[in-house]
């Protein structure tokens, strides 16, 4: 396949794909706008409502625990029943989360909001991953997923700046300044719901009726696909741990320790968004040509450098914005790593077991990420804020990369 640098070639790639993949492009773009409106302010909003760093970590730990409980059932229901129903339900949950954030008078209300968010996010990610895994061919999977990330990034890139402008309009970084963002987010999720309701068609279930009588049979079959199944699912889980440890605290750290205002926080988010937009397709193409593992090893140090830029950024200095924006640029490659690793998971499993498999992967990712936000909060309070980011680097270097090295390359895999 030719390079996708030219817009016409990217358009041709989209035109070759199915109706469902094209629908996912539109859904993800809207989802990206909704997420990028508030992602850099969720933690700050919680602290403004009275949450301490440990309580902030507990919010995300509870959310991860709830997300873990729904991961496998979501995959199973997708295989046996209706992916459309699961997708619509997940969108309703996300809308409910936005509503609770909007009306919350106290940080404790955010437990309910974040539970709905993680329920909705886990089921949405599982549904979207299953659709892409079923409908993209191996030789175009990483490129196709990169294209999806690129197009959604282009659409969503202005959302952080819009959020910063709205916050400044409503009085700056404070409860009254941030709260209106969640009302706008709610409206976007309603639009996504209507789009899926009208455009998503349920395909015929892959699993046979006899298989439904034994719920566990599909999960047993998953683990019969070879030793890389267990290794790769742990690798995916370990990818989640550093992210879930640091991300609840990054905006708070940048705002409180480095003096970042709403526009600089938005600039960080925009930098994180721009990087996948510019590099997902070419890096996906390289991964489709040379292999996923090589790219994953090459990208890993960039996330470490990002955390170091954040920690060692000077305070109240002309270079502070440069360091913080560089953090955003470097951390933007993390999402590409997740795309490449997701491509690997799709290539070692037959299509008939994909819902079960993605559900298991989501479960392990959620289980391993349950304690990490709370651990991050405890490190923040008892050791020091900067050590949260150092711990994330250590987890990746000492655990994930050695295990990734033991997994075979999946580019040419053809599961039956």
C-alpha cells in the first residue's frame, strides 16, 4: 500500500473500508471534542470542590474498579447479542457522567460521576475496538487506526482552546469557570447517541446459538491461542499503569507547582492532540511495514522524557511554557503506543473470539490500574509530587518493556 501522506490516499483508504468504520471515524471525532473540553480540568475541578490528592486518587481508583467489572461482560454481550445496544448504553452513561459533573456541589458527588464515566468509557472503547478489529484487514489495521486517531485529532484540536476561552469568560480557573464545560460536553454526547442510533447497524452474531449455553467456553478458547495471549494481555495492562498513576495529577501539578493557567493547560492538551494527528499515519505505516514491537520500543523513551520535562520545568520563568508544552508533545506519542499495542492484540485472535478477547484485555488493564491512582495520591502526599512521575517511568522500564520483548511479532499472524 502506498504512503498516506497525500490526502487523496488517505481518502482512498477510508473509501475502501466498511460503513461501520466510517461511522466510527465520525463518532470518535465528536468524542474527542467532548473529552478535550474537560480532560485538563477534571482533577482541578475535583480539588476545587474539596478533594485532597489522596481523595483525588481514590476517585480514579474507584472508577477503574468499576470499569474492570464491566470489561468482560461488555465483550461477551458484543459477541453474543447487540454491539449497537452496548454502544448506545455506553453513550448514555457518558452523558450521565457529564450531567453529574455539571451539577456536583461537593467532590464526593464525583464518585457517581466518575463511576458512570468509567463504565461508559470502558464499554465504548471495547465496542469501538471490536468493530475496528473485525473490519480492518491486517495489512491496513495500524494505518487505519492511525488514520482514525489523526482525523479525530484534527477535529478536536480546537476544543482545549475553546475551553480556555470559556473558562476565562466565566471568571478563570474556579468552580464557576469550569462547570459550564460539562453542560457543553453533555450536549455533544447526546449528538453522538443520535448518530449511533441512526447509523449503526447490528451485524449478525458471529457466535453460534449453542455457544451461548456455555458462557465460559469462549474465554477458555481465548487462552488456547498460545502463550503470547497471557504475555500480551499483561503488557496491555502494564501500559495502563503509568498513565493511570500520573494523569489525574498532571493538571494539578502543572497548575499548582508550575503556575500553568487555563491557556497553558489547554496548550498542553493541544500538544498532546497534535502529535498523534501528525504522526499516527506515518508511524502506523512504519509499524505495518517493519513490525509493531520495534515501534513500541522506539516510542517508549519519549514518555519518560515527557515526565522529566514536567518535573524539571522551571517555575515562573520564561522557559516554563516551553517545558510544559514539550511535555505535551512528547507525551502525545503515548497514544500511538496504545494504538500499536491494540493492533497486536487484534492479530493473535480469531474474529469469532474477538469480543471475549477484547473484554479480557480491558479487564486486565482495568484491574492493574485500580490501585495506581491511589498509590499516586499517597506518593504525592507522603514522598513528594514529582515522585509520582518518577514511579511511572520505573514501572514501564522494569516491568512492561522486558515482557514486551518476550512477545512474538504479530504483523504476519493469521489466527483462524
